[in-house]
């Protein structure tokens, strides 16, 4: 009986050591890759004072996934943002927001010879056709979203988290490394997304692609997709870049 008792004891100890949340960090190489990408992205974003890039955006808004929009963006840490639509949808539209330079108001120009609108950035008019307000514009929001989901996952190790290493890709001329993470949002509503897929540029350490899948309208589907194209950081943007008086703007 003694050998049988020892065998049972070994099986019990082994099952406890392999319980969810008790695995050694190196036991999940895909998760290790995903976490390393997130940590690199967080560190890179901390060093960004300002950035210029083109954003390709699709979001779930007003009951459906809106067609892709493309915007040339200037962003400065502290919340300053200027956008000009450059794709087929809303071409020429301009948006300017600054907590100080615009008095916390959102300035919107829809066309030449049409008066500029002054809006509450979180009001119903400004939010029409948008999942996020201009306050979430810039590179910091997607980085923060993924960081907070990983922090929540680490604080709840009993919850299952699935990571996939999607390997290298080339997106818009940028070599990048990609991963996909599935969060147990049905068990913990505090997660931002059920699934997030992201690609981090080798050149900058910053995101070049984000896709968010969540439950919407009773179905699990893509609700956000962002491409950050031609990102250039720390360009020395000044107040003039976020002023309605800039002669290059139609505001």
C-alpha cells in the first residue's frame, strides 16, 4: 500500500503545481512573447513627447462597424491633437482639440466656407460616428488599454488567458512582431476586450496595428481596427501645430 500512497501523493502535488495561475512563467512561450511586446510598447510610448502619423480607423459606432476612415494626425502629450481626414470618407474634414489652446473645446471644420463648429468633445454631436472621444486620440490610448488588460490578468491568475505568437509581419512598410491575446471577459467584465491582436513595429516599438474583438449586438465581432502608418515621434511640435490660427488649417 505504501507505494500506492506515494504515487497518489505525487499526483496530488503535481495537479496542484499545474493549477491555473501556478505555472512557471516560462511554461507559456506565446504569452511570454505577448508580454514582452507589451512591455516594449509601454516603454516606447513613455518616451514619446509628440508624434505625427496617418491613422486608418474602423470602429463600431451608431449600431454598426463604420467604413474605414483615414486621418493625418499630429499629437502632443498632454492631450493636444489635430486631425485632417485624407481618405475617401470625409476628405478634408479637420478637427482640433487642446485642453488649453482651444479651451477644452473641440473645433470641427467640415468644409471650406462652412463655419467652424465648437463642440463639447464628449457631447452627442462630437460623438456621432465615434466609439471614442478625441480625448482618447493619440498613441497612448491603445497602449494603455492593452497594459491595463495585462495588469488585470496578472492580478487574477486564476482566470484563463490565451496568447498566440503570430510571428513577424510587414505592414505598411514596417517590419513588426504580432500577437493575439484572448481575455476571459465573460468571467471578468473589467477587461477592455475579449480579444486583442496587435503588431509592434521593430523600428519604434510602437503599435502599427490593433484589432479589438468584443461582444456587440449579441455577437462576438471586430469592434475596433487601427493601423498607425508612418509614425514619426518627437518632431518638436509647438503650440502653432495646435492653434486654430495656423494658416495651413481651415478652422
